[in-house]
């Protein structure tokens, strides 16, 4: 699957190069705020992580629609934050932050529209389709928990490694020179598919209530907000017409 994503990106590079037009490429990265929709197990808090991408895009004259492809490292997931507290018996419990990480490689194919602001800067919005493959998670660290508490943690066995969704973004480009620009971007990554699917579990002892309870099927989707900074490098291809008049020689009788 990793080879599939790499092959798609390479084909995108070849397409832009073979089309013999100007193009831009660059890198970007920043903060990810990941959330997940859960069912009956417990409330989940945001997961704060980092991401990074490389991209390539067409560079048409003016502000016509550009096509782009990008791929990179993205951490999806959620967390459970427990603040510091004192129970009724006066016992002090330190706060904790349990992180559930799904470490994905993502590929996006899409289009971008730009608008001039001021004399040199531009604003833009972009949209595309996104596919992701989960390389690994951190869920194995919970496998040794007491069995009565294990129900609250997701398990690797129920992780769905292939996911897809939308890519929606907006931001600004600000030039440093004719060929180098800075980028500020805010992007949404809503998933259509399920990152995690666990079947219903009946008659599980709840250590908090002392009673058995049933747990519904867990259908977990990722939703992420990403804030990125980066650099964009422009390569301009110019067409030059050349005429070879050659040289003609001969003799006159």
C-alpha cells in the first residue's frame, strides 16, 4: 500500500513535467488538532500532534485553477484528559493525558483557486480527495491493562488501515522573491470511512458502577484541523521559437 501511494505521487510529478508547463513545489507542516467521534465508551478530547507534507502543483498564468498533489505524515486520533483531583477520602490523584494515535501517510489530489490581495500577495482556497494508510498506532501500550479497564481503550485488532475523505483548505501566499513564497494554510480533513470499528460487547463488568453493562458497536471516524506554514518554489518554463536557416552552397557554370 505504501508503494501505491508513492507511485501515484510519482505519476503526478511526471504528468506535470510532461505537460511542459510551469509548476511549483514545496514543503509545509505544522500543528494537527485531531478529534474522533465515539459512541458509548467515553468522551474523547482533542489530540495535539504534528504533520508534514511535500507538494507539487501546476502554475498557470494569472489566477486560473491549478491542480496539485501532496503527500505526507499525519497523526490522527484523540485523547482522554483527566485533571488532577482529590477524592472523598482525601487521596490526591495526579492528572493524566492518554493519547490514542493513528500514524498515517496521506495522499491528496485536488484543485486550487487563487485571488490577488495587494500588489504581490495572494489568498487561496483548495479542495480535493484524500486517501490514507495507517502505518502504525500506539495502541499496543494498553494491551497489558487490567481486563476490566481494557474495554475503555481501542485495540489494534479493530483498526481499519485504509481510509478516505475530503481535503478543504484556505490560506495565503506571500512572496519572498520572484521564485520563492511563504505559505500559511488552515485545512480540514473530514473522513468518510471508519478508522476503527469494534463489534458490540455484552455483559462486561464496569469497575466504576460494579454492574455488568453492554457496549454498543464502536464506529470511529477521524476529523482533523491542521495549521501549516511552508515554502513554495516556482519553476517557470518559457517557450522560445528558433529558426535554423541553414547554409546553401553551389556553383555556377
